[in-house]
C-alpha cells in the first residue's frame, strides 16, 4: 500500500472515532478528485456540490464501515470513497430522470441544466482511453469494438443507464446491454492479466 | 436459488457498481449484499476495477461553501452524539443524525400554532422524505475557544427559527444576547434575542430563503439597548450553512 493510502486508512480510522480534524484531512486530500468525478457524472456544479456534501456527511457517519480487507482482498480507501460518491451521484441522476419524466422542471435546477454532459471535455471515451493507457491495459481493451468501449465509458463516466446510453448512441437497447457486458468482462480480464484485481 | 450462480452474482455486482441496474434490482441487490459475504466481495472487486477508471478524471476544486456546509452538519452531529452519550436527556431519542428533523418538528408545531394555513408545505414533505434531512439553514455558533454554544436552524422555505443552547452560556453582566445575521454583501441584521438555556422558537419576518440566502455568518452579541442598529460586542460566532 502506498503512503497516501496508508495515511487515508489512518485518517478514516480516526474519523470513525469522532476525530473531526482527521475527517477534515480526509476532505483536504480527496475532495478535488471526488468532486471531479461527481461533476463529470452530473454535469452541473451545484448538483455536484450537493452530492459531494451528502457523500462526505455519509463518510463522517459511516467511516467505521470502511474495511481495509474483505475476504482477504485489500480494499484501498480511495476506492471506498469513490464508490460512495458515485453511488450518491447515481442516486441524484436517477432522481433527476424521474423528475424530468413526471414533473415540471424545478426553477432551482435551471442553473445546472445549462451544463449538459455533452458540454464537458474531454469526452467519456477519451477518459476511458486515458485511464486504460495509465493502467497499461490499453492494447488489451482496444481489442474491444469501439461501440463497446463507448457504451462502457458513457455508463461509467456519465452514469447513464442502459436506455440513456442506447438513446445517446442511437443503438438498440439489447445491443447496448450486450456491449456493456462485454466491456466489463474485457476490463476484468485485462486487469486480472495485469495482476491488479482478481 | 438463482443467486447461487457465482457468474450471475458477478454480473449483478458489475451492473450495481457501474450503475446500470434498474432501481428495483439495485435495491434487491443491496439487500443481498448485506446478507452474503461472497456478494460483498464481488462488489468490492468491481469497485476496485471500475474505481481505477476514475484516475483519468481531472480533479476540480469545489466552492469553499461545500466544506463549510459539511463542517456545520458533521460538527453538529458530533456534538449531539457526544451530548446523547454523555448526559442522555431528550437527545437520546433522536440519535446523532436527526438534529435537523427535531428542528423541523419544532418548526412545524410552532408554525401550526401561529399560522395553520402554512402547515401544508414543501418543508414538511422534505422533512418526511426519508433519511435526508430537510432543506434548512443551520448555524453552529461557538465561543472564542471553539466550544459549541448555540445551534440555530430554520427550514429553507419556513419562517420559524429554532435556537437551542448546546453549551453553558453565562448571562452577560449587563444587557442581553442578540442573534445577528451577517450577509456577504450588506449590513448585519438582528434575528432576535438569543436564549441562555434550553431552546426557543421564533417567527421570522420572512422565509429563511429570502432572509438568509446571502448570509455567510451568524453572531451573537451583547446589547444594552432594546433595538440595536448594529452588532455590539460579539461573544459567539459561526458559519451559516445551507443543508441541500
């Protein structure tokens, strides 16, 4: 485990015991990266800030639930934090989708509605390519068809559902489900070959 | 028995972490995860795999107001938790996470007594909408040593303000305590008399949203006149945070 991860583990353990200074350091060390993830998924600063706030309140309450190992498998603290932020962002996206389907728009959301996902650079596929390059699995992942990688990237970086990916790519829903499934399988295979995650 | 198939569990875990499971399936899978270690491990492995893809997302600094809001909420929770662990009393009933809810209930009771027509409001819907605290303005005021003294809360679209004393407050040698709102871009204005013990509710002249939207700070001062035009000696202060 690298020193940053070891320190984050210590800080989460202290946070779990009610140490607010440790919690503040967790925020200092991670908030910019976590906010970037939320912003990338949600597209608007205000809603991303709300998600970050909810995520950190959850982290404060649930720091004791962080486990450095599950069934012998090491769990990086940053992985745990990213999962919390992504789950909060996914909740916010699904609420937004339901609201758009059933209600008139909330005037409070208007400021964020101008920032659509498509307006954010770089694009989801480019982010996936950068990540796979950094992980040294680019060649392995490039064996996938471009549409498979694109659908996986849209689902991961923008939090789109199957039907939203299908609409954005103009592809049949069944095809998109299969593409994402194959993309995930390939990612698992490529990372396992690197010895990164089983 | 369907979930006995490790391949299916792995597929569901991948969809859960990616976020592509439908809402009902997501809820079912979360229940399954709570009960089964193998499912929990499958989720952890997918969180590790997909979490690695996040490294290409550029970090972005959020507004400082995010931390101010987080700090206000978590410090208030910590103090309530400490009080409930140490002394018991009524806070034992609400645990660590329900300060805003209690304020909301107090606000609703007061609102019902003062203006029944306003009782059916979006505030109440928010208040009862589950684990999330209602949209509120909250201030945690401390003394110069950082000891918590006063918790102030008001529902976002409500007109009732609740003040609860959370640490011992010595009465001033002369005069009385007044709570002030300090906007970022204007003069401070008085919100009312601050209590020395217990909690109080008072009716604001307008909704919190209109009065407090630009307020960044709350202070308590010692005043010797009945209606002071400007804040006197500050004894407690804290940030005013939005809970939404």
